[in-house]
């Protein structure tokens, strides 16, 4: 199994040797710019956030398949350079995360990040109120989410009933990209998400300013969470692990916006 960690800035602490640290841009020593062969993704992290790197990563994995270096039955690990799924709760509670400081993180063993073979691992869902749609509307632009989901329906990725139930629900998966997933599912999911982005940007997207500049990344997180819930529904319950995501923070506290 290959395990990747997405970074968008120079590393501030030592990463485990088994993690391949990657980015969609050249950001410094120890981080591989995997988007260099794919010029259409250059600079896209400004709008897509970590999904720019994930879109590049699915191309890397597809190329590896074409060379016979991996199979569709393989699992793949994904983390953010400061957010990780774990096999058991780790760190002190802070918001929806468990948090450790960098020196604590570097002492964690491999089995804290890698479950037994064939096990699906993802972050614990978080409660939102009064619904996922209204929660999104409070922090972002509801119009964008509704149009983004409508395009996903038109593209045949989800049904109207699935979207309605998801948006009316009271849970979301924070950072659904991180975890341990079937490699084939990861590739198919990133292809699907990118197809919605392309349709959205070519038709109804509105460029946002300030915090909302990464609105497409926020939209991708919600749709990705729905696609993950569909995978979970068909996965054996005894082969799944969902714990609060582990966050690495300099002061041991979660800070909105990713500082600390």
C-alpha cells in the first residue's frame, strides 16, 4: 500500500518515512511536486485547495496502473500534512479533532496510521445543525452548493434522492479525502469530482473573494462526503475504522483556518 500526505507549504516537522509527501506546486525540500507533468493543474491549489494535489495524485496512480505497478485491489493512504486518520483515538480533544504537538507526532508508530489489510479508515462524521445545507449556507454560499450538487446529478454520479437526503441530514465528514481507501475507488472518485468541477467552472461558477475564494474546495468536500457515505454503506462493518482525525498543531490546539 502506498501512503501519501498532501502539503501546500514547507514541512515544519519530520514526517514518517513511509509517507510520500506530495503537492501540486514546488513548496520545498521533502515535498514532491507531482503536478509538474500535468500543467492544467498548475496553480490550481489556490482555488481547489488540497484537491488540486488529489487530482494530480489520481493521475499518478493511473499511470502506475498502466505500467503494471499496482492493481485495483490495492489500498491507498491519504493524509494532509497536519491531518491524519488513526487506528485509535490519539491526542487531546479540540473541536472535532484530537490534537498533538509536533514532537508528540514524531513519536507515533506506523500502526497508528495503518490498519490491518482491507480495512477502510476515515474521519468520524461531525454533527451539524439544523442541516448540512443550512450549515453550509451559514458559512458559505448556498447557491453554489445547490448548483454543484445539481451538476453531480446531471452527470449521473448521484441521484436526486441521495443529494436531498444528504443535504437534509445533520452530519458531514470533515476532510473526507484523508483515510485508507481502495485505490480504484479513490481514482474513480477523483475523476468524478473533477468532472463536476469542470462542469461547474464552465457554466455557473462565480469567482469569490476572500475566504470564499476556495469555494470550490468547500463544495468538493461536501460532495466527497456523500460519495464516501455511499462507499461505507456497502463495506463490511467489521472492516471499518472511524475515529476523530488527528491534527498536528504547534500549541496543541485546533485553530480555524489552519494556523498553529
